[in-house]
């Protein structure tokens, strides 16, 4: 998978050199390239923002640097694929595990990280007229910019790329996967730690009983923490609560 990121803070993405994604990049499973938006601003101060037209607080990112940066990234895509441009935005579709699975099938993702009061709307309109553009929100809260949201999405998507996670079976046992329920509690050795014992059933060797216990724990944890997921999950709808919005 090829991933391009445009940001005024490319150093944010050094974190993606670590752990599984870092190894995936070394092995060529993920080709991640980060581009500094300011390199596409050609005035003396490399300005990427200006005051909002019509008045208002804050600053808005200018269309010219974004146009130059995205044109360069998309023109360099010589593989003949169909890149998907994603802008983290509170006005976008909510990012879910189902969306992560969908995006993991893409061959080329381009992330545009906004800052300040956002990016000039004409940037979205321009690239939507030329290809595929998607605004995506990672939750109902406000961040200083799109970098953290982009890192979260790249990690969720990247670990689903075949070969990134060593044991693919572990992917389907996690929260929000398979039937939409949260994951069951996990334990390891020793059997007792600070007078807290591992549940006896996990030490029994009875795999049927262990499977049943884990499923019961998943349902109970979901009921306690995310009860809104249960009606859809128990019907086998893996899209969770967002299915009702379709």
C-alpha cells in the first residue's frame, strides 16, 4: 500500500517508524511518504494561511499551497491506480473499524492534514471534481490539526494490510471486529498476582468452556461499556450503531 501525507508538521509522523508499521515499511509492505506543505508555499515566509473571507476568528489554510502539494503527489502516482484523498475533518464520516477494513483494500491513500480553522473549501471541491475525496472524523471532539487523526487512521488501516500483523487470527478476535462486540479480558502468567487469580475456566484446558466464557465476557463488557452496540452486534450486523445511519 502506498500512503502520502501532506502536513506542515511532518515530524509528527516519525512515530510511524516504530513497532509493526515501522517493520512493515522496512519490508516494503507500506510505502509511506510525508510531504511538508510549506515547501509548496512560494512566498518569502512560506505562508500557508490567511484570514477568513467574510470575517471571523482564526485563520484558514490557503488553497494555493494545497493545490501545488496535492498536484505534485497525485502527478507522481505513476502506477495508474485511483488514489483516495482523505482529509481529517469534524464534518466528515465517522471512522470505524469497518471503514478501516474498507480503506485497507485501497492501493494508494493521500492524507491532507488541516490546521487552524481548516482548509479553504475550494480545495475539497477541486479534488472531488478530479477524483475521489473523503472527509473523515475520528470522533466528536476537536484537535489542533489533522496529524493525530491521520496517525490513528494509518495505524488502524496499516495493521490490516496482509503481512503486517504476524498472526492474522489475532485481528478477528479484537474489539469491533467479527460480530461488533468488545474484546474479552486477557490474562497471562502467573496464575496469581497480588492475590488476584486468573479465572479458573482459563486454566481448565476445556476449550469449549473457555470459548463460552470469553463470549459471555464480550457481551457483558459491551453491555456495560458500549450498550449501544449490542442490538446490532447480536443481530450479526458488524457495522455497529452506524448501520442505522445508512
